């Protein structure tokens, strides 16, 4: 056994962690063994690239259990979790009301491929408490919701081209898995092999927070642009908070050009408030997409719009979208339980205040030490950036070399029982399950980790 583990670690030398702090590295023997076995079954040993820990030290952690604010890995290491399955676990892991509702529904079966009353119940919860949509369609993921929203926008407008922004991620659908080329207004360049150039040629990519680039795109492609899609809270490539007036400008220019505005709220929806970023900024997009937060973390997504726009979807209209697992009863049950909790009086006020106190304390500490470090925050979402800039609003504003500091910080936090997503470009999330004791422990760990990072700068 020892020889096999030693062999596993010898294959991971590129991720070996140098010794910086006074805490020994956590034991990862079982995780390392599981990872080595996983390489026989999955490309890179994982089913989603970021899980491979290529941006941080060590082998991936294989998780065995989550409860409340905590995670436990295969080696028995315990962590306070600020990843929360990448955001949807706003109530924490294994919330009793979600678990009980899911178990109750599962007694009657787990998939029918037919309508259930649970779909009605969850849809009513959402629509009655969200003035920005009138009808909704459930999907199996956020990626599928965005793909369907783009198709809907093209079907409504009878146009093909779309505008997206560098630094916004909208899932792995072909038309949106593109990056900017060179120049003010460019067609997208594929950021993945296997995407036909013709697909990318329908996608125009511009920088965030750049009104002139958006204007130029509309001037260059008059009456060809079906929609503009944006994360109103860009949170997949850092937390690139946009100015209110930029989002309002997008609403206005879409209206002027008879194009649709899509808010991708897979991250921000039901996280910064029940009405998401649309409610936070009081801007009505034409179509909104949501992700797995509406299913308590189970695989689910949705897109919604006005009655008029949604009437274009089959079987009512000519825009086709379908899915056997759309409206899956287990996911609907989890969503009903979760959203019911989110609608309780004071929920978001308490969440946002708790997060603000947490992030403010960290920023005060870093500032007192003159560390080049900023904490960006909106609602219960936060992001650590090794920078002196007061604002980071575009992907170009991020210093790629600063990720080496995050890499060091991530290692020190793991050794102190704090789990963040394994990339410096990923945001963190506070949940309702995080107690004051959890947050105090996390703050101390962050302070110690920052001291080590900047001692070794």
C-alpha cells in the first residue's frame, strides 16, 4: 500500500507543494489513490476540468460527505466550505428540509418523462415572486438553459448573430465557448477544439464595460444581432462587477436595435436576491437564465421571459426545446424546499450582512498590513484578488501572475481546514449554514495564509 501511494505522489510532482507555512500539508493518500484510479476511467481523471486541481497544489480532493457549512474528504479531512457546489447550496450542505422533501417525493418514483404537479408548484413559487418573468421552462442544467435562450432569441428576432463579453462564461455550448480575437469588435475565436468556425463566426465578442465597442458592433452588424448576452454579475472569471449605467446602456441599445437582452443569472439568480441581479439593478432583461440553485443543487436549469416571448417555444411556437429530465420530480422537490426557505422574511438581508461583515474584516486586515490584496463582494458572493486596483471590471484587468499567490494561499487554507474552489479565478460563496464561529475561524485562517503569502512574495 505504501509503495503504491508513493508512486501516486511521484506522478504529481508538477503540483507538489513547496513548504511556506508552519502547517504540514493535509494527508491526501486516499484521494490520491482515487485520483490515480479515476485516470483510467475519465479524461484527466475528472468529469469537469477545474476539479483536476491543475491551478493549485496537490492532487484533487475526493469528497465523501457534506453537512451544513462543512465538507469531509476521503481521508477524513474536515473543511469549512466556501465553494458550495459552485454556488447553489445557499442553505448549506444536506439541508434537512431539502433532504426530507426529496426523500418524500422519491418514494413515488424518480423520473417519469411526464408532467407532475411539482413542476407547477416550483414554477408558481418563482413567477409569483419575480416580476421580471411571466413564464418559465425547466431544463437539466444552466448550460442547456442558456443554449435554449439563445435559440429562442434567434427564433423571435429571425436574426443569427449574438454579442457576448470577454470574461463572461455561459456554459459549454458551441456558440458561447468563444473568446475575443484582436480589435475593437471581433468575431469570436473558439476556445475549445471541436467547435466549427462557422458557429463562432456568429458570435461577436467585446470587452466588458466598453460602451463604444458595443455601439460599434451594432453599427457594423445592423439588423443582424439577435441578442446581447451577459452575466449581469460576471462571476466565472473573477467577480467583475459592472457599473449600473453599463447594464442600463445595454437595455437601451437593445431596445433601439430591436435585439433581445439576455441576463445569464446561473450564478447570480436567487443568490444576490430572490429576483437576482435583475432585481438588484432594477433592470428588466428580455430573457433570464437560471441554474442549479433552483433545484437545491440538483441538476436543473431554467429560462424565463414574458408571455409573448415564451409563446414562441414548442409546442406553442416554432422554437424547439425538449428534455426527458426537464422538470424532474426530485429536482423540483429540492427546489420547492430551498426556495421556500429563501422567501422567508429577512433571509437575504441577514445573508448579505453576514457576508459583508466577513469580507470587510478580511479587507481591513489586508489593508492594515499594506498587502496588495482586495476582496470584492456582492450579496453573498465574494472574490479574493491579489491587486491594488479598487475595481476590476474586465478580464484584462486581472494580473495572471497573481494566480501564483492564490495558489500558495489555497494550499495554506486547505491546511487550516478552509475549502475554496481550486482556481484564483473562481468566486466564493457564504451560505446560511455558516455560523459566526465558522466565519471567525475562516478569517483567522485567511489572515495567517495572507501573512505567509506576503512573507514569501
